[in-house]
C-alpha cells in the first residue's frame, strides 16, 4: 500500500491529527482547533482539503443533521498516522 501520508501537505496532515484526536468533529470545530495554531483558515482552504482526505480514504464524512457534517478517521487513516509517527520517531527522540 502506498504511503499516502507522505504525499499530503502539512495542512492536510494537521487536519488528520485534529480529526483523530476528537470525536466526530464538525468542519467548524476542526477549523476552530487549528486556528489557535495557524491563524485564520478560510472555507476555501478547509473544505477542499477535507475532501482530499475523504477521497484518499483517510477520513470519513457523515452528517450530524441537515446542516452539519462530521469527520472521523478511518482505519486506513489511523494506520497511516501510526506509520508516519514511527518514521518521525526514528529521527526525533523526544
């Protein structure tokens, strides 16, 4: 299986980490979490990047209600994050 996480942008990886650490966050919850670290994030930046993660089967998109979607990490997404962390750990020992 290709290592998709190495092909993602840093922003897409950040999205994946935030989603993995929360219970079915909405796009707005994800945005709020990341804005604390990255500054203002536009709709035009957030949702296309979330769609890329869905397309790569790293996250799944569902609906809370008619107006609000949620996102959750897939088994593949979790496996990719684990591989990425193992790769990082061989270079950075904190």
